[in-house]
């Protein structure tokens, strides 16, 4: 009999937050947050007879794509909007050097306790979704938006020793 105890709780996708170093006063409440895929494509060694596949040496990461709740005065959405405008600087040609930042995503357990810290390095926004305002729905609903980010690498840190 094993002396290891495993949690019988299943991972739930009920809560995660995202924090950017460049936006220290904001915490994005995520409603959709797939952990990006990581790929290690094989390196091929060619020969006259066949290509031999070897373990790759360069990791590739999918973009970070998130869906987040928008607060009443659009604070999160406007911060991302301003960040993207500062990167592109559409009003005058005065490029801003390196506005990339790090970002940290916390994933919470079924007991609402953070158990994973995922850190993304050299993050830049690549897409900010629009906002869908409508009066066609009779009830009040929370507005969500989505955003995509490129980054160099991410790392995962366990916040609890027993996982």
C-alpha cells in the first residue's frame, strides 16, 4: 500500500487572475484562460537516404489568449488599450523602446486558494477584443473582453508543496 495521499478533488476552471508588472494596480479576473501549448519540434538531420529526427532544441509557445471581466469604468480594457497605443504610437513617429513586461497568472483550487503561479516573460499585447454593448437583453449581464499576448517563455511554480 502506498503512503502517498492524492487529492480526490478535480481541477476546476473556476478562477484565475492575471497581473502585469507594467500595470501594478490592476488584476485581471479571468473567465477563460487556456494554458498555452508548448512544442518541441524535432530537428532533422538529412542524409542521401532518409531524414533522421532528433530531439529538438528550440521550444515554441502558443500565444496567451485570455477572456476577462471588464469593470464598470473599463479600467482593465483601457489600460490594455493605452499600452497597445503606446507600443504603436499612432499619433507621431516616436517609437517607444521595449514596453514588454512580465505577467503572472495565478490559478486557484476548488477551495479558492492559489496553487499555481505561471510567469510569462517579455510579454507584449497583440490583440484586444471589442466590447459588445446591447440593450436587447432584458437582464443585466457582465461584459467580457478578450486579449492575446506574445511572450518569450513561461515557467510554472507550485505554491503548495503537496501537489
